[in-house]
């Protein structure tokens, strides 16, 4: 099996395990492309991406182009003479970039394509109540997440699993799949296949303020899945109406108790030092939440210094 020259592209921590796994093989990473440092925190300090931090710790050359169509960047990438490019959680590439390597450019995507094409496949798989998900490697083309599939691996989604937990497992699964895909390319054994154009297709749109807000007129199972699917980031949110004030409130953890519920959707009541919320088919217990400028706390911790009045509620959009 020949050793491949690889340009690796990624930004968040999800992209670290696949890169680390490649470094354990005979293949050579000739450069890593990641996002430019960004200002973050109260001091607006320039902060490197998780991938850049990893590269600096492992003496890997890093490129941080602000413009992927920059002719100088295209020239630099060509001069690196890659056999293949590997993309994990990065921006959409222009054809001038992904067409450079003779063996193509492939992407690792955290779903079983064609299901959950798009920016947030792990979140939406949990929110929509999927029983299983997985990882896919596919060759990049002109459209997002539609290229020919090289390989896939699946795993079950745990009943109580949140996006952070599932992401950790998918990162490890994806790392193995990435190396297996590189080995297929190195031994000329790739047998890619077009993605089916049928009802298996689904989408995982970018998470926004609008689609992360909780709707208390939904059934409790949907609310519980949405909270898990948005945990730990960006986190489900709602507006709390209490004591004449309306506050932005993040919801970190809930339980759903099914049963008849006479109260109006979203109405809050306290029972045994627990925050309970009425929904159409039962009750949601809010186990962990966060008020503005406060740290996340359990419902019991909140109730130690915060009173819930009899008319309080979580507002529907």
C-alpha cells in the first residue's frame, strides 16, 4: 500500500480524532487548512481553532486562508502535490480547490447520507427521534453533501444521549472510517456509488435562534428530544414569564412524564421542590436551567433563591 500525501481541512474539535488517527498511519499530512483565528470572549482576544491548537502541539504546518478562491492559495495547495484532500467539518470548497488532488477530495459527514445533509446532522438526528445514525465518507462535488459515497459506518443512538455524547462517539467512528477510506484509495479499491434520490433524503439545517426555541404546545417527547439534541451547544431556550418579568432562559436537561394534564401548555408549577411544566400529553420536569447572567443550575438550586409565582409560564413562540 502506497503512502498518500494528504492535505487535511477542518476546524472544530470533532475534526481532531480523524487527524490524529491519520498521523498513526504511514500516510503523510503535508498541510492542515483551518479557519483564521477569531475574536472571542469578553476581551475579544484572537483565539485559534481547536485544529490549529492540535497542529501546533504536533508540529503540523497550518494554513489559515480567509479566501479559499485566492489564486496564491490555489498555487500553494498545488505545490504541496497532495494525492488526496480530507475534509472534516469545514467550509464549502470551490471547485478550484477540491479538484486539485488526482485521487479527489473526500468529506467525512456525521450521518448516514443521504439522510441529514447539511450543517447540523448530529443535532437533528436526536431532535427527530432517530434510532440510529453514523458516518459517511463521500467525494466532494459542486453541491453540498451530495457526492458519491465511498464508505459508511452506523451506530445506535442511546435513549438518553445528547448531542455532545453522540458527537464524541461519532468522532471516534469517523476517525476509523477516514483511515479505512484512505486505505481504499491507497490500494485502488474505491468503489463509490451515487447517493439515492428518493425519500431517504433529509436535511439538517443550520441551527438558528428561531429553530432552537422550545414550543410548549408540542408533545413532551418532542420537547425532551429537542433539549437533548441541542445540548451542550447551542442549547434550547425559552422565555420565562414570572413575577411580572419576562426572562430569556436556557433549558439544559429535562424529563418527560406522560399523562393527562389539565393545565395550559407552558404553565409552570412547583412540586416537591421540582420545576414542572404542562405540555399537551403530560408534564416536563425542568431538571437544569440557566437564567441571564447566571450559571446553569438544577431546579432545586434555583428554587432556593428564586420564587415561582402561581401564574408563571414558559411562553410559546
